[in-house]
């Protein structure tokens, strides 16, 4: 004969103090119910130590079990721990732009966060988007120009010297080079200033102070006209100067290659399989061409110090070679530069952008592809550009021009591009360091005097675990989350008393150096002052899980009593999540036991699911 004591729920108009069921003999020879009612409150609590059941259980639930409602960028699959994840999270700037060709970050209104400017290559529209709260979640679009046919190259600088950024662009079809004057506020009309209407099939533009007079000039290239020019800015009026007419350029960048303080111009030529450096010999008055590499077919290029030695290197994408590479600036300008491969597995790469995407202090390279679905970034794993690791940013997303910038004001580098075959402009929080998890809504079946929110977590330097919480009497309107709670605390003054439903949100922040925090346990406690329903009958609506025995042991036995109303599913998993045993029992089917045999030594998890009830128990097998 064995006694088992467990709690059940009494539904009545009385205030409940304590209730036990003493059940004699597993197979039910007798059942003794002991009811004790009094005017005091019933102390209650709910604890969660395992989230491996996964998301999708909104609730209400009677226990927190192993599941939860939803999450973003956290790792929950390992039983018994919740940690910060590093996920690539996509956010939308706009859903309705025809074949967006450009989308680049800049602070248009001087409020300290990044807005976006861009264009519809498939149409004739130039737009700007205001970052409404600096988080990158909410955007408002404003029209700059609706008559600029097929904008191909765009850039920005303060052309008129009034302290705010203006826009510059080249039209692929109409032959226009133009700059648009920033009106100083969103919603006000931009003023268009035509530079020329005879620069046909513009491939690329780059704004830079070529002549060293303190204002930005414009470099523009046209492969159709074999034309590489720079346009001198004289108080917003531009005059043309030729750099070269003997090359068929596909892309350009203005940058100081030799460290003499004057911007040079580097050009990619796909048809000639060359990257050519045009040295600025003095304020743009004369130029000398030098071939940096003649064994590749570059379709795009940019400049950055890839190996961290203090000088400017050149990196490129080759759509014909399906590769990304970089040329090392050795300081010897009489020979071709050493060629380093970043990846040769990038089908149809169209554009590249440099940025420290993993926040480790060195420069990585991201790339987009128009005619395939490759969209990834390449991690500079040794910090010197000699070793690289590819990271798929997203499957089935064909991007156009790609740019780097901090779109959500968190101090880290994000990626933004337009989806050329879509109507979307999106940005990615690469390897997001911040994540959250929202619990299922817990029904305490009464009116609560909320006591405390406690948790146990491991927080390495630079990481953080904090919480928000909310309570309500209306499942469909749980209300606003509390302020962020940085340490375990009393809930007095945080939650309104007398509510029946409660839900927590765990906030986890990782460190850029790779350290992750881990949450091991969270507990909510309360005093239940009244029962939620008015009926006066006994309800046993949750299964009884009995201790697994022996634990640890060689042949554990799992014992449980199903609820009277719900089927119970039992599953046993090893630490890798592999299913090894289980069974299904009907409601009210008496005491059940599952004998486990011939399991390898190790830690196992037994998961019980019955209606809204979820719970798990760990046990150890010793062979």
C-alpha cells in the first residue's frame, strides 16, 4: 500500500486555504478527499526551468511547462536553459516600390538616427524614408522626384554646404545627372538641379571632394560611352572634367589609394577584366592610370582597409566568376596587387558592401545577387582577410545594390538592400545580439495579490538578462508590458492586484565578443484571495506526474495519472532531442506506468502534454 499526496483545484465561492487528496493504493481501492476552507489567502507560484517544448502555446495554461508563446533571436532547444541567440532578423522599410534599385542609410533630418534614401530602378521615382523612432521598425515614405527614369547610381553629400545631406543620381536611360536639394524637413518638396542631360547609360556615381576645395564633387561612369568623368561643384553648379575615355567602366569608387591626401578614382571594367586605379596628380587636373588587376571580371567594387594595416584595399564582386575577392594594397604601385579570394561560391553576385557585421573589430563583406537567390555575408575570420566564412543571410531573396549602416541605433552594422524582383526594401539586423521570449499566458484560477518575480541567470560581462511582466482579467487584452526589471523584485506597485492572468517576457542581450547570457529559472509568486469561477464542484483538470524511479537508475519507471478530461501524450527524448520512447493515454484511464529498458547512459527528458498542460521531468540512466 502506498500513499500519494497531490494538489487539486476546488471551484467554489469560498476563499481557499488548502486542499489535499490522499490516494491510497495506485490502483484505487479508496480515495479520501480532505477539504479545508478558511478566510486566509492561498500562496501560489509558477516556475519555468525548461523552454525546449518550443513556441506556439499562447494559453491560457495552468502551468508554464516547457513551452511558451513566441520568441525572437533566442536559443531554447536545449532542455533547462534559455540563452541569447545570434540571428539575422529582417525588417521592412517599404513593401511597395517597383523594382527597388537603391536603398542606402543616411541621417536626413539630423536627429542622430539613420533614415533611408532610394529609388525604383524599374520606374522613375526617388524616395526618402524617415526612421520614425530610430528603431528601424517604423518608416514614413516621402517622394523626392517621380520623373527620373531608371535611376542607376546614387549617392549623397552636402552639395550646397547648408549642413544637411543632399542626394545625387544618374539616370540609366535619360542621360541625366542630377542633384536634389534637401529642404531641411520631411514632407517638404525637394528641389531638383540638373547637372547634365547627356550622360547616357550611367553605370555608377560617387560623391567626393576631388579638387580639395571643401565641397563635394561627383564622379560618374558610363560603359556605353566609355566615359569616366568628374564634375566640379561650384556652389551647386557642376562643370565636367574627363578622367578617361579609353575604358568601358561598370563601377567606380573615389578613394585615396596612395595616402597622399587626394581622392583617386578606381574603376572596374567587366569587359576588359580589369580593375584600374586613376591617380589624382593634383586637384583633379591630371590623372595617371595604373592596372591593379587584369585577371578577373569585376562587375562591382568598393574600397576599405580589409586587412587592417592602415591603407586602402579594393574589394569586388564578379558576377561572371561567381566570386568575391579583394586586392591587397602593398604600397608598390608599379605592379598588380595580390589577389585574395573571399568566396567563389557566390552565384551572379551583383554588389558588395563592407562592414563589421559581427562586431568583432574587423571588416567583413556582404553581397547581393540579382539573377539568383544568393544573399549572404562573408566573415573575416582571421581579421586579416586571409580566411573567410560564408553566412547565408536569407534564402530566396534577390537583392540589388547593397549598403551597410546602423538602422536601429544599437551601435552595430546592419545591411540594407532593395529586392530587385520584389517591391520590398528591407534591412537585416545581422547576428542580432538582442532577443526576447514571451511566456504562455498563465491562468491562476483566482484573484491574485502579486508577490514577486524571481529568476536565476548566468550573465557574463557585457551581457544582460531582464524582464517585463503584465497581468489582466481579459485574455484578449493583456495590456502594456511593465517597465524593464533589471533584477528580481517584488511585484507590488508593478502589477495591478486582483487579476487572474499573468505573462512574462524575458529579455536577453549578448556581448559582441561572443559571450551569451543564460536564463536557468524564472518564478512568479502570488497570494490567491478568491477563486475565479462560481460553480461549487470538484475539478481535476491536470494530470498527476509521479516521481520517476529509480532516478538515477538502470531501468527507470515513469508513472502518472491522466486528467479526467484530456488525453495525455508522453514522450522521452535524449539530450540531442531524439525521440526514444513514449505512449498516449486516454482521459481518466487510471494510473499508468512506462518501463524504460536498454537506454544508453545519459540525461533524458520526459515530456508530458495534455490539453493546455505542458511539463517535463529530467532523469538519468546509468548503464
